């Protein structure tokens, strides 16, 4: 694909997600609910603008959806993130997300 040229540059444009959030995303991709390619860089960037615990809970909530009724998973997820940003973060959102160490095998 044409995007490969960008991916190989030394600059690392990857926004950093909290590792608990990242592991939730990894589970999502592993379960084949969503293909990794469906969530582009923009979505990850948008997710990384939320406090880690808010992002963590959002991915968990997303994983629990009934995907038979969702045509665009990426669009749906973006909608969830934007709604969250609009609602604003409450107390619990600013807590540190749960440690996910040891619950996932490092493949």
C-alpha cells in the first residue's frame, strides 16, 4: 500500500496509549471483533486525548456492543469517543486504569 512509506520513517508518530488501554485494544483485535486496520491512526490519536481510565472504560464498553447492528465499527467508536469528550470527564475517569500486567500473554 502507499501508506507503507510513512510507516517506515524513523519518526515514531504513534500516539502513546496507556498500556492498560493498549491491552484492551489488543484484546479487541485478537478477538477479531475489529481488524487492527479498521482503527486508523486518527482514531488512536483521538482515543489518546482522553484520560487513560476514560479510554480504558470506553474500549471495554465498545467490546461489549452488539456488532451485528453496527455497520461502521470505526465510526461508532469515534462517536463514542466524541460523546465522551463532550460529556467531559468525571472523577473516576481521572483514576489510574487498572493494571493489566500478567493478564495478557506477551505474544
